[in-house]
C-alpha cells in the first residue's frame, strides 16, 4: 500500500476498496470480484489523473517531500557502476548528508555528489535529513577538485530542505563553505549536470547545483526559502505556507519559464514515488543527453557558458 498524501484521499479510498476486494477473492476462490475491481481501478486511475493534472504549488511541495520518493542513493546505486564512495573533508569530519564518490555512468567515468535524506528513521538521522554541514560542502569541493584533475564530468543530485542551521555549523563557517562550494562549481573545467530530485532548498542546494545544465523532476521544488519559512517572515504564521508556496514560483514549470532551470523530467502518474524504476531510468536518459550536449567543449568554454547562464537569470524577463 502507498503512503497517501492528504489531498490524495479520494484515490486512497478507491484503491483501498480495490485492495479489500482482491483480499476477499484471495481468501475465497468462489467469489469473483474481477469486474468490480476493474471498475474501481479505472475510477482510481481517473481520479489520480485528474488530481495530478492540476496540482497546486503546495501540493507539489508535499509530493517533493513524499517519504517514499527515491533519494540520491537510489539514483546513484541504479545509475552508476563500480561506485566508490569517498568521505571526509580532510579538515574536520565526514558529513553523511552528502554522498560522494566516483563511478561509471553508462561507461563514462564520472564524479558524483548527492544530498541524501534517508529512507527510514535510522538512515534519516544518519544523513541528518539531507541538511549539509560545512564539512559536507568542503567534501564537495574536494571531490570537484579531484574531478577536474582527472577530467571527470560531475553529476549532482539535489535534495535538501536547506543547509544545516545549527550553532556548530555556523561556528565552523557554514556560509563560507557554501560560498566556496558554489565557487568551485562555477570554476569547474569539466561538464557538470545537476538534477533537483526532491527539494532544492536555498544556498544549501545552489552550493552543488551551479551547473552547466540544471534539470528538475516534474514535481520537485526549488526555492530561496521553504514555504513555511517565507510564511513566518511575511505573515508571522507558518500555517500560511500554502499561500507562500503559491506566490514564490517554486515549481519546475515556473522556474523553466524564468530560465532558472534547463529541462523538466516528467514523473510517472502519481509522482516519482509510485515508480522508482521508471523515474530513475528517465533521469538517467536526461543526464546522458545533457552530458552529450556538453561533450567536446573546452575548459574555457564550459566556465564561460556556466557563468553566463547564471548571470542571465533575472535579466531577460
């Protein structure tokens, strides 16, 4: 059974009835529920189609945060062969919120960075819910430097509510670490492609998403602050997050119009969490296409194209 979001209740009711009828048929072979099951499945599919055809920005936020949505490690483990994880910033500690390493993507040696939220209580605590500390961003810089040294394209998977805001992180130079990581992205002499697979939260995301090509999953979000944070500032009421989300232009469709991202990867009906294999496969195709378009560019051209891309944002509206 799926974990249903609040707005998916009509679908949950229908699919729940389907599950009950199938269970009855399993327990008693003399009972034929196939016709009723087919009717209910058709109704559930139509209800799901109708819901996802007109998602609000707040509903997209909920889908982007769905606990069953595939995370960075799911993409890394399925898209890369011979993945070798690398850890530590060589200054302070290892930060498990960022998974980093080298591997082969479709037989192309690459470096990869991914913000990992975790999939259960234990792993979420281990990965700090994807909220990166300064040492995580310094690890990212180290990996990018290695990638340039060995002429490896860089792929990043963005999924964070934001950089970790703890006192210790601030004391160890959180803002400076984010800035250095962003600078390292901009200065890369190799192609880099970034995919926002869930949440792209503020500087915590841009630190590894300043790429030649920025892709977004259809129901992901990318914002300067969370809807809850914006609501707290604007109206001093985090309960108005829905209003904030509607005004912040945080969806992939809005960001495509604004020129902030380069492409949208369609999700399976009902969101990426309903079909991991398909969305990961489609994401792999999109990454491969982006890398292919950048192949053969000189170091100088890659740096220039990347810088011009981000300087254009907001100037062509």
